[in-house]
C-alpha cells in the first residue's frame, strides 16, 4: 500500500509541475511580452529595434521628398543686424506667462499678438514654402501656415 501511495504522490507532483509550467510556455499575447517594457532596468531606446528608424524615414518625407520640419538658417546675430539696420527695434517683450507658452513645436497660444514682418526685412530672411515669419513680442518667429505650429524662435531680435 505504501508503494502505491508513494507512486500517487509522485504522479500528483509531476502533474502539478507540468500544469504550473504551461502558462510559462504560452504566447504572451498583444502588448504583454517581448521584454521591451518601460521598467527601470530598460531605459533608453533599446526596445525599438529597427521600427523606430523606419518610421522616422517615412514621416520625415511625406510631402514629395521634402522634409516635414524646417529649421531656420538664420542666426540671432544676422537677424538682429537686419532689425537694427532697418530701425525695427524697441519692441516690448512678451509677458512671462505668454512667453512660457511660446515654444518650438507647440501651436501658437490663442489670442497672442502677432505682427507682420515688414517687407524690407522679409525679403532678406530665408523663404520656406508653407511657413511665414512673424514678430511676436520682441521675437522673430517662423510659423507653419497650415497648423500654426511654431517652427523656430529667435529671441530678442527686436528689443
């Protein structure tokens, strides 16, 4: 009898072991596996593999081979010299609360006062199709026309 009882205990232990190991071997499902979570041990860009690079290439060139983002090719010194030569100085800076909301990559804050850049200066600034230069406070700002997103800010040009 004890031999039969020992065999039953061994079989019960083996069945329990195999049943508990089954979930470990199962498919993790959507979004639950791969080991690329956002835990403290896995910081950085290690979890993206090659997907991030392919996405960047397709997003950068949506509009016929031209980059979607524009960076201004004009420095503060050049823009300031243009403003001084044309007598476009003495503008007031923005209040701190509004200045904090004016940031590159964000849409223009609602109700912000924008002024057109005079034609004499506009002709000497770089031209980007789909973008326009505006004077906001004492800053020279490049804005996307279709989305009103701030593309570039040159601070203090008109102070």
